[in-house]
């Protein structure tokens, strides 16, 4: 009989994992402590924006293979394999990770287990966490119940979550027994048969693969953004520099797009948690370069504010700024640590009237930032603007017609924080076009 799977925590990661496991043919129970979220998912509504996920959710629900509950007791009764997908956000007042949701997940589930179970952690955690959780699990399960822990980091990107889950670039599992490895090989039999590489390793290595990957990705982005800073003072063009670098296969171009830098629920907090953990372990110096990676990234936001001020003639006080994009990246409604939100609120703080538009992120932004004004269309945000800013590279902004937008604004001045637009086309339509790391033109 096919193994039965529970997914504990139904955020971006968990909801995607649950729907994809049902798509792969498993019986799946998604579990969350938030009844509103569970109600929405059970009704086929995604509580966040993720292209391609809703049809999978609908298919899973229709087939009867995918169900949702708030009951950990039901989860314990149902599952053979329990995937832990809860959040590990940045701890308030420190760079370290807040592991409370993970601990509470194990503490609640473990005493309820009555059948042989494999608990599989997918959350991003500091090295050493899995060992602590394994010990806690062993202490909390009832006598006679076999329950084991494994670590299986998740690498999905928002906006590509379904493809990244069904056809990941690699599967990494940290295990302590051949039995645990066998269960995970079985769960991932589909992708493995398609040739997805599998790395079987220990807990600490599995944990570190995830943070090392995110540290590398963040470093690549900050590297090219540091070059953008140099380009600005040398009157060079970072987009051409990046293109020329990309032809060297040792460097490559993927994940090295210059611009406003990285945000979201992963890269910023993961590099900070990594630095904190490495310091605790006595290897702080080894990753101290990540402090620079973080600083370069944050400087991009300040530089964008300066560009907006330049375009407004020196100060934005009393001027109207149209902001295009609020999500931390396109095809997402996620505004966690979004560079766009930082820039928009900084300009508001400097006295600008900020009118923002995002195809998916507006509702989330409105909740956290009622001080900004929100438009329901690109043209609405552009109307009467003295300066227009592109802060997230949605296709809708890339495809915008500079002539049409030009008729809406008070002044044809645009700063492109994501190198999303064709400068020649916008300049030809009479716009003053500025971008990070490119000559003023
Ligand atoms: C990231 C990792 O890619 C993923 O493997 C991990 O599981 C979670 O963290 P995600 O946060 O969804 O995924 O987004 P990603 O596509 O990596 O982008 C992160 C940020 O970097 C975004 O703000 C994006 O705009 C920015 N970015 C990305 C750049 O500025 N330049 C790039 O070349 C790529």
C-alpha cells in the first residue's frame, strides 16, 4: 500500500509540498494550526499567490487524495511519513533563526504517534537542529512506538514552486538509518526515476547544503550589485558587464541579475542565521563576508531612493512618486523583506506622496503599510506622477508602452530598479531614464 503522507505547516512550502505529493499519487493530509488557512485550502483557495498551484490543489481535493485538518491527532493516526514544513523566521532582535514552530510541531506530534513514523524536516535550520529534534522526538514518543527523524531541505523558489517541487534540481536527504533512506527513496521514486540526482548524507551536511546554497545565491547577487556600484562611478554599464561575464561558463549568468537586490522570506534571513550559527560554532570568520553581502544588498535600496530624489530635482518632499511593484520578486504576492516596500516607505518618510501598484502584492502591502496609497492598475500608479519607479520586474511593467504611460504622468522621469525596461525605447519616447549601475545617458 502506498505510504500516507502528512505535511505539517501549510505556508508556501507546505501547501506546495502537499499538493505536489498528492499529484504524485500519495494520500496526503495537510495540517496547520491556523483554521482560516486550513478552511481556505480545503475549499481549494490558495491563501497566497503561486502560479500553477491552484489547479494542482483542485485536482488533489477532487481526487480525494488531498485533505486538510487542524488536528495533530488525526495527522498522527493517518501518516507514515510526516513532513515538517513550518517557518523558521528571523528571531526578533537577533540574526538567529526562531525555531519555536519547529519545536512545537515535534512536541505536539511525537506523543500522539502510535504507528511506525518517519518525521522529515524540510524547514531551513541552523546546523545542529536536526540532532536536537531527533533527541527530543526519541524522548517524547510513547514506549514501543518507532519514530525516526530525517532531514530533507527544500530548495523551491516562489513563483516556480510547483516545477521546483515536482522536478527539483537535486534531492538531499540527511538520514541516520538505511530504513529512513529507503522510505525517502520510495516517496521520491517518481522524480528519482526521471533522473533527479539524490545526495544521501548526514543531518548536519543536509542542513548546511540549504544555507550554503542560499549564501552562494545571495553572494552572486551582491557581487554583481557591488560591480554596479563601481560601474556608477566609472561611468560603465553593469548590464553589459554582467552579459560579458555570463559567457564564461565558470561564472554563468543565472542568478546574477543586477538591480535592487534580494529580499523575500529566505535569502536575507538565511544569511543572517548562517552568520549567527557559524559564530556560535566558532567559525564566524569563515562566513564574515556575508556581512558585506548583506550590506551591499541593503545599500541598493538607499541608492534607489537617491535616484528617485535626483529625478525629482533633488528632493521628493511634496512630490508624487509612482511605485511599480511591491512584491519581493515577480509572480509572487510575498512582501517579506521586499526591497520595493523599503524604497516606497523610505520615500514616503521623506515627504513624497507614494502611489503604488503591484499585480499581486497590494493586499499584503496594504495590511502592513496603510500609510502608502495604492492604485489598482499601472496607469493608476502613473497618473500625475513626478517620478515613476520600477521596483519589481513584473512582465506587465516590462511590456508597458512608454508613450501610453507618458500621457498619464506629470513628468516623464523613470528609475528602473530591476533593469526591466529597454532604455532606448523609453528615452526615444522622451523619458529621462535612470537605472542602478548604468550611465545617466
Ligand atoms: C530562494 C532560493 O532561490 C531557493 O532555492 C530557496 O529555497 C529559497 O530562497 P526565493 O526567495 O523564492 O528562493 O527567490 P529567488 O528567485 O532566489 O530570488 C530571491 C531574491 O533575489 C529576489 O528578491 C530576487 O528579485 C533577487 N534576485 C534574484 C536578484 O536580485 N538577482 C538575481 O539574479 C536573482
